[in-house]
C-alpha cells in the first residue's frame, strides 16, 4: 500500500452510495482514497434501510458499490466509525488532502411529541430499527433490535419510507395470519401480487383473518405527499397533474396492501397502559402557506398497541462539525464544503436530507467532481457530461465553487507513507486482510 511519489490522499467516512461514488470519482483521477466504514459491509441503507423484497435492486446497487470500492486506489477500512473509533480531529491531524463525510442519515428524526421516547421498545418504534429488524431477523443467530409486531399499528409519516413501513407491517401480519389458517403464502408473493389480490383469490378479507390493518397518518394533504416530484419551473397545470398523480399513487397503494390512510392528522399526545404505549391522541390540521397548522378542539384518542414514527432520518452529530438544524452546516450544497473546516466536504444524505439512493449517488458524484476540478487538480476536468447528468444538484453552483477553491499541492511521498501506515493499523484492528473482493465475498449475506 505504501506510496513513494507525491499524491493526493482523501479520507471518506462512509462507503455506501454517496461515499463509494465519491471514492470512485476521485480514484479515477489517480487520488488515493481511504474509505472508513462503520459496518462489515459498505452497503448502508441499501442493506439496512431498503426492505428485503427489493432483491434485484439490492443486488444491482451492491454490485455497483463493490465495483467502485475494489478500485486499486481505494483502501477500504471496515468496522471503523468516525467519532467512535477515530475522531475527526485525529484524521485531520494526518495532513490529508481532504476529508469527505458520507456518513448517511441513520438517526431517526425525533417525533416531536413530549414523552414519546419513554415508550421505545414498549409499543413505540422508529423507522430505522423496524426496517433493520425486518431485513435481518430471518438470519440465523440474529441479535439486532427486537420488534413486537401488533395488528392495528399507527404509522406517523407521509414520505416514501413510511409506505415501506406500512408494507412491512401489513405483509408480516397477513403472512402470519394466513399461516395460522394453513395457507403457506410467501411474503414475497404477497408483496409482488398485493395483499388484496391474494386474499380475494382465497375468498378472504382482513376481517376474516381477525385483522384491522395499520393506519398511516400524515400532517398535510394527500396531494402534498412527496410521492412524485413537481417538475422544475412547473406550470400550474403541471403542478396539478403532479398532485393528481400523488393522490392516485396513494390510492392504488392502499388498495393493494389494504391499509388505511388519514391525511391532515398530527399526534398531539400519548395514551398509556402502565409502562406501555396504548395509542395516540391525534388532532386535525389545516394547511396554510404550505404549513400544517393544528386545529384546537379536534383532538381524538386512537387506541393502538404499536406506533411507528417514519418522519425522516438525520445524520449523527460529529464533534467539530457545526449543524444547521438537523444536517451538517455547509457553505453550499453543490460544493459540499463544511462550514469552518478547510478541506472537509459532506455528500449524500447528510447534505440532501433525503434517503433516496439516486439523489445520494448524484450528490456524491457532483461534490467529488468539484473537489477534483477546483480543490485538488485544477480546472481542466473533462467531466462536463457527468455534471450535466447531475444538473439538478449542480446547476448554478459550479462558478461559485471555482471562485472559492484553489488548486492544492500534492502531499509528499513521505507524508503519504505515514498516512498509509496509520490506515494499515486500522485495517489490522478490524481484521481486514486488505483485499476488498475477498472480504466482501466472505461476509456476503445469503438471500432470504
């Protein structure tokens, strides 16, 4: 691994969609990349946040990450988490060319309901542990977070991730109820064909199975749900078509998986039975100027033995990195520069605030290209087509980056060698043999 000639060295925290894309783009230009990954495998939300029925998509996206991280100039360090195993202050002391924060957004946004976290694991759950449980509990020896599944759950959300949570709850409860009646229907078949169709062919209803189904509540109107994007510079007619598309998508989804949806509802209180959550008090809302305003006097108690909050994920705070609300404080979303830390950049969900795989990939690509062109190697890039492909994120920002960032001298061969020694020590501590392909094949999970 030692390098004798002057070279740029970039450390990337996080090896999933955005991190692997940044590493690949930098390595393609001859830059040595060190990728710290907190888990054994670098797949992030593809493995732990994308429900397991997405078999083909998962395999496709994992292969993309494997291909990028197996580049000879990318040095992978698993089981190593920034802040837990090595601090940002420490790695900045190595004298790196740059640091990229691609940690993702793994901390569930807190449900703004006083006292609700008292019931964690006792009727109340956040989205990320529920999806992780669903993806991994079939594995032999699973020791992750437990989830006590209940019929009639309430899901608080409204985005695409909350629909995944709804599907998990409905598929699990219906599969178990069918099995109890002697019907061996695979969960994947229920997901593919839809619960309504399968039950109809069996001459059954949810009520016949003794099930009520779960309810998704959303604080705004159904047409406000982010299920379809409004085109940039959309006309009023295009905006209305997008709203109609959102309504239709939600309606079709609810009919296929037999859950209930209530818009313009917000939780305002907890119902308890001893130390367990027993439901929520919800109130109606009115949407004014795009904001959901709670209407007094509309409170209603809704009993439920299970509540799941799916209102988004935010990045974990990193000592030394300022926060702007729930994401890292950056100078500009296109450049990814972290405020107050020279040579430190952020990419992916930590910046976009979204869990979308494509958004994270594009942002990782855009920021890494800006680093190449304006921070590390100068302005002659040849990556215009890549920037055009990611135009939504980059448009109007390239000029500002070019003005702000200047070329930077490569690190001396001696400095590079010193950094490599530190990386090798981290790899040995993690039990990593140094061959990415060998490591990932040894730890690849069986498909369940």
